[in-house]
């Protein structure tokens, strides 16, 4: 096993105490006080009402799409560079994800790349805040307003990130969060969905719980069992009480990585996360792009793999590659009418580094040092 994992949950608050209380109370399924308290603390943190806890972030995205009444024959613009769940949520509704290229500096979609992907079937945009940097929401919201489309924010990687002090998740018509074990706040498996429109929100609430109306066992729509357990919510409450600490830790870690990699960046060996003015990156995973990788995507992919293998074998450092671009996956290949060169380029060159609460400063320097040593040997 690696000495340094890319990510690990740190349960340093009252998680165990709350889980014990949940078990002792006998409420271990999806009723119980911790669900309500967890929903309340996340909603309060974001400053938006009505967060609905669900069993994972993918279910949150699916519910958000259903809250927008997404239907077959409709299209949703999704970034080409994201985790597969963003696209799958659209597909679950029978609709079609259409992939937009990303900006080579921010790694996110922008109003420009969205416009390039727009068709007369486009009804909405799935904005993803990749690796913790917010997508440019003001311009995306403006574009969608002008065109009568909705916006869902996939905030799975951006808990606590903001633009001009406004948190991600508060810009769109709906927002989803993930509390998977490697996310900033974790419940083991879990998620939360926010829907701005009150009527759509109660529809989503009903779909979360098997589509049951006011009368017991009377179901007037095909619903889902997407509920979170009280035990998971108990972990989440303990995590949320320490949200500020977990977020501050990521800022600290990113600052040290930047310092350690500044010279490599100025030599154009790597590029580090962009810092658009007013954007607060929450640095879910501190990431970089190997600018010194070979030109062709296949060669760059092999170069990065070799680097990752050497980091693991020679230094016990686990790293992760950027996501595979969506239009390269078998089920989405062939959907794409135009090329997506930037997403492809980033996908073959991007790397996530260990990022978790408690990662020591000297360890960050050691990781950055090992990266530069192996990189220089490879290009040497
Ligand atoms: C983690 C993640 C999800 C899905 O969350 P799960 O809780 O694993 O279902 C969705 N979108 C993005 C961008 C993610 O990183």
C-alpha cells in the first residue's frame, strides 16, 4: 500500500459518538434525527433551503434532472471532462448528454464552449466545478436565462468553493453534492440535492421516497428508493461540524504544493490550477497538468502512466489520472458532432496529487520533490 494515498476520509470530530447514538436509538434506516440535522446543517452552510439527503451523489444528480422534468428527445450540455455520473444522470432520464469542450486553463466549461455545443434540443446545462474550481456561473446563468434553459450544478467536488463569496450550489436551478468517502465532507456513501423551485422540490422529495403521496402505499408516480440512512447522516453531521477545518486544510495543502511546484510551473513542465480573480478553489484534489508530456494523446497517456507507476513503486505515492473524456467512453462515443481537443488534451495529461486533512507540510514537499525527480528523469 502507498504511504501517501490520493485521498482518505478523516473522521476527527463527533462522527463515532453520533453513529453510536443512531445505533442505540434503533433508527438505522432512513428515518431519524440525524437525517434532519444533517440536512439542516448543510442547508444552513449553503444558505439555501430544503436540502434533501440521498444515498449518493449520482442519485442526487438523477433527482435534480427529474426535478427539471428532463425527458427523452431533450438534450443537456455536459462538460466533456467530468466524472461519468454527470452524463449518466442525463441518460437515466432517457435524454442525451451533449458534450462541451472545456477551457484549457480552468478545465471547466464556459459560456463560449457551451454555445458551441448548443442545439435546438438543448433544454439545460450541467455545470461541473471540476476538482474544486467553480465553473464561471454568472456567465453560464446569463446564457441559460437568455435561452430559456435551466442549470444544474454538480457540486460533488466543490463543497465550499465560491465566486465572489457566493458558494457553488447557490447559482443554478438545482444543485447536487456527493459525500462519497473521498469527497471533502463524507458520509461513506451519500449525497444531497437542492432544487430552487418549491413545486419541483416537493416532486423530487416524493421521487426520493418511492413516489408515495400523502396516503400510505399510494404511489402516483414511479419513484425511487434514494434515501440516506440515519447512520450515514450521523457521520455527515460530525463531518459538517468540522467543515471549516477540512476546507482550511485544503487551502493550506494547496498553498504548499504551489510553493513547491512554482519553479516547475515557470519552466513550463507543469501547469497548476488557474486562479481567476474572485474564484475560490476548494481544492478537492490538488491537480496539475503535465505540460512536458509528448504531443500525441496516446504518448502523453503512456508518459503519465509511467510517471504514476514510478511515483508508486519508487516513492509509495499514489496519484490519479484526470477523468477519461466522456466522448471517449464506449456508451457515449459517436454522440459527439464536433471535436473536443482541450478536454482530450487535459484528460491525457492531468494528474491528481494526495490531498487530505492532516497531510503534513514536509510530506507535501516530499511528494512534490519526488514528482519533479521522476519527471526530470523521464524527460531527461
Ligand atoms: C463523485 C462525483 C459524483 C458522484 O458522486 P457519488 O456519490 O460517487 O455517486 C458526481 N459528479 C462528480 C463530478 C463527482 O466527482
